[in-house]
């Protein structure tokens, strides 16, 4: 897996491409049951916000999960690590939806 923190000059193009894939996955997961999907996204995002506080503002995938618009100059992290990874959360959810 790619490092979740990299230097500012290297990040935007690659992160944008990877982020678009996460957006597509979230859109797919949301299409059949919007209310439950948004609740699941909200719950995970809230847990991240409680754990990381304002650090979430610097994480691109947190903004994608929350459907918020980041201040790009503040973004220095693509995702969180381990069980807090938005990418792993989405991929796990996708596997559950499509066993």
C-alpha cells in the first residue's frame, strides 16, 4: 500500500486520481439505499472526527467521505492508517455489498 503522507509537490495528481476511484465506489454503494449509506458514511466520519479532531481537515479521503470541499492548501494527508483508513472502509463495504 502507498504511504498515506507524502510531500506536497508529489501528491495532488496521484491523490486526485485515487480519490476519484473512491468517489466512484461511494457513489455505487449509495445508489440503492441512500439513507443507510449516508448514515454509514456519517458514522465512520464522526468516529474519525472524534479521534483525530481538526487533523481530519488535512485528509483528502475524509473530505471525500464527508462530501465536503477541502481547502487544498491544508491537505497533506491522503488517508488515515489501519482501521481508520477511509479507503479500507470503502473497500470492505464494497466487498460486503458484492460478496
